[in-house]
């Protein structure tokens, strides 16, 4: 009887923690929330945070905590561009890709477990929900490597798209979504067979960043030459809507060569946030409406090229290092390093710890998390 009572109490505590977290309220005292930021995450520019994996305390106002040394150097010992970041709490690992290599680090102590080069280089990868497999795009070649996330060994090589680039794993781990820089079609791959099973498109131009909802029924896609995004129906494989940002015009961009490079859903899928480089803005849309309806815009400190969110949806993280309160649409902090210099990166994600052990890892993409209708 006593054992059953203790088990019931433990279950109630866990449910309470999850409920509080889901509401974006202050977390349980035993849970620590950290933002991991890989640098150089803006090309190879060391001015935006130097080199390494920077860790910020979300619970302490996004205060800088430490810099974890990382690999990813060229033959002259200079840091290579960071291309992607992903993590898995169950395996306790965080991964960083550079132009040439993929490295695995221990989340608990920051030690580098391995670093491996891959034929054709590396780009923005995605990890399976169980932390066992990574889909690693080559550096704008035509192939992806399917990698054993534990050892770094290559399990398969597939060539579904020209210009391998952005990669998203579905939440249930059954499908992977692959976008190529020289393709107007989003490919859908079976995660078990590594075979293409479907596609969405063609979109109006080559696909850049994209995101999907939790049910994997819709994709929201940036494309070249569009200030805005397009919406695709995953089941039908067709483009549903083309949305152009109103009230702003396209202009010159520092990077990426397209007006909107960066798009993300809030975890509850109520809002869609879209980057606007030339105007140094984030444009926010009502994602519950279809087509999504433009709501407001937020000015940030530089040209944004990426957007992601905290796992509870409380904070938005554009690549400019601004920390935005999603509810109030106000900037509540700006990331700075140990020297007080501004930190910018297109490669960041949240990791939660419980009793100093990894509990949950978010994603570098702003993915929807609603899995029931």
C-alpha cells in the first residue's frame, strides 16, 4: 500500500511539472533550462560570439554561463562555419556540423566524443526522436548521409535532391523531409527504408528554410525571391497558398540571397514567425487561419536569418540574439558573451536538465508540436 502511494505521488509530481512547463510558467526548481548556441553561427564571423558552444541560463534572464570548446577547425586551425545543431536528451548528446565535419559532444560534461569528416561536406542535419539516427546533408551536393548517431558511422547514402540543405525529422520518427537548394520540390523519405515515398510541390522557386506542423500535414516554406512564404499540403503534395508580407518591400540582404530566410511555428501552432532580412524584422502571422493572416512585426537588432523557439513556446530566438517574449512581442533580453559582445547565431536550441541530467532537447527548427487534431 505504501509503495503504491509513493508511486501515485511521484506520478502526480511529474504531471504537475509537465503541466506547469506547458503553460510557460516558472519551471520546477529541479529543472534547469539552458540555451545552447553554436558559434561561429553566422558564416565564419568570429565577431558574433567567437568559437565554441555558448550556454545561457534561460531561467536567469538568458545570462551567459559558459563557453564549451568545440572542434571544427580547418587545416590552418581556424574555425569553420557552423552549419547545424541538434541534440537528444535520452542519449545525452549534442551535435554540431561544420562545412566539413560532424562532431558529437557529451551534454553532461561538454567533452567531445568524436568528430568525423564526410564526403561532400556537411550542412544542416536532423536527428531522430530516439537519438539513434542523423540525416546529414552534404554541403550543397546531391546526397545525404544517414549516420549512426552513436558512432558516426554511415548507414546509408541517398541522392533524392540537388543541392542538399535543410533537413527535418517528423516528431513520430517515421518520416524525414529533405530540401535542396536547387529544387522546388520538398522530398518525403521513409526513415526506416531511407527511400523517397512522396513529395510536395513544385513551389514557385527553390526551397530555403521550411517548417512543418506536428501532425505532418502542412509545410510552411521560404523560397527564393519571396518576402513571405508558401504553404504546402503534405498528403496531397500540392502548394495551397502563397503569402507575401504586406507593408514592407524587398531590399538588399547581407546573407543568403533571399528576402525571407527563416520561418518557424510556435510549439502550439497558433503563430507563424517569418524573417525579413532587409527590413530587420520578424513578421508574425495567425497560423490558425488558412491562409495564415498577418498580425504584426517586430524590429530586431540586425538582419535575421533564422528563428526558433523555447520548448514551452514562451521565448522566440531569432539569429540576431534578441530574446523575444512571444506573448507580449517584446524584446526581453539580448544574448551577450563573457566579454559583453553581442552573440548572433543561426544554430541554437534549448536543453532542459533535471538534477543535472538531460531531460529534454528542443530543435533548431521552429517545428509545430500539436500532434492531435
